């Protein structure tokens, strides 16, 4: 992938889930059109990432752990923010949960489609499930009238914890069909 492709992909990942959410709940024009900060941050982050990867293309296991942790924090933040925005726009609780998950995983799904990979959320990763649990927790706490910090932080921590434990323990969801042993039988 060239630098322009990487830059476009970074922006798509950053705004993809929120764009889907905004379109689905009628929050138009979508957030990044009204406030371009997300696009600017995505571009700046991509430029730094490209520079680092060109200088050190091999990623050590220690840096992989940092990447996984940062991704878990991003997932958690976007899921809870997405569910909160959906609630603020008058959606029902189940729709707010779904919009939280869409916000958290949508950009990654678009990335995987653009790069011709099977979306991670469809192949057994404990990723969208972690987001789903956190979105449910946020919506329930909000419905119970919990203070904002209580409705936000425990779900965020729960999503991060579930994701990190799942990665560390190599946990996956069960597959619908058993994996083939490669013999064709």
C-alpha cells in the first residue's frame, strides 16, 4: 500500500463507524462534516505511523501489546460514545446498543473490506462481543439514571478488560461450522 492509500485507510477507519451511526439515526450532516477534527487527527496519526513503519518495519511483540491495548481503548471509547449519541438522538435502548457497536467496529469492518480481508468481527474475535457488553452496560446505567461518569467509565473499563483478557487468553467465539482439516473430507 502506498502512503496515500494508508492515509485514506486511516481516515476511513477513524470516521467509518460514526458515519454509519450518524446516517442510520439521521444525524446529518454526519459529525466529521460538521467538525473535521477527527479527519485531521486521523491524517496526522497516519503520517506518524507511516514514518515509524518506514523507519522500523518490524514490530516487536512489546509494541504489538501496546497496539492491542490502544485498539481496546479506542473500541471502548467509540462504543460508549456511539451509544450515548444514539440515546441523545432519541433512539430506543436496543438501537442505542446496536449503534454503539456499529460506531466501535464499523471503521474496522470497512478497512477489512477495502483491504480484501474477512472482517475481524466475523471470524470469532472477542471484539464486537466486548463492545456489545459495554454498550448494554452503558445503556442500562443511563436508563437507571446513573451519573454520567458511572454510566461511562465502568462500561469503558469492562470493554477494555474483556478485549485484553480475550487476546491474552487467545479466546475466540465458536465457529458455525467446524474448521476443515485440509483433506477435503
